[in-house]
């Protein structure tokens, strides 16, 4: 009986999985079964953490804005600041406000003074 050589499909699939898991440590990068399990786990984590990152950045921006508004002599809270922003229909999102608060404090003070004085 003649010898049958197997195809390369399975080897190509395993090689692709190993390339994905090449940075993993130990058996997670070498053994096929654990590599596939770790790959699924990594993909799940990356999917979950994409929305988590958005949440974390929003919290960071809110914290920065709150810190700068409370620094002011008027003791102005974050919630009042955002409420008055919406009341005055100033369309600035939290990311931009946080950048202004960090880089250009004078500009942020001008914005907050305008909001307060227009009551």
C-alpha cells in the first residue's frame, strides 16, 4: 500500500493560531489546544475592554473637569457646570472641556464665568 501524505490545511490553521499567540507565555504559545483557548479568551477580553476604555476615559474627563471647577474661588461643582452648559446651549463635550481645563486654564475660566454671569 502506498503512503498517503496529509494535506497542509490543518497545519496552516494551527500556524495561524500560533502566530496570533506568539507573544503569550509558556504553553499558551506552544500547545495547540491551550493556544486556541487563550486566543478565544484574548478576543473576548479585547471586545469587552473596547467599551470599558470609553467608560474609563469619560470618568477621567469628568474627574478633571470637576477638579478644575472646584479649584476656582466660586466653589462651583461639576454637575452645576454641566447643567448650565446645557442651559446656555454651549456644545462642548467632556473631552474638549478636559483638554481646555488642562492646557489653557484661562480659557476655561472665561467659559465658566460666562456661564455664571448669564443667569
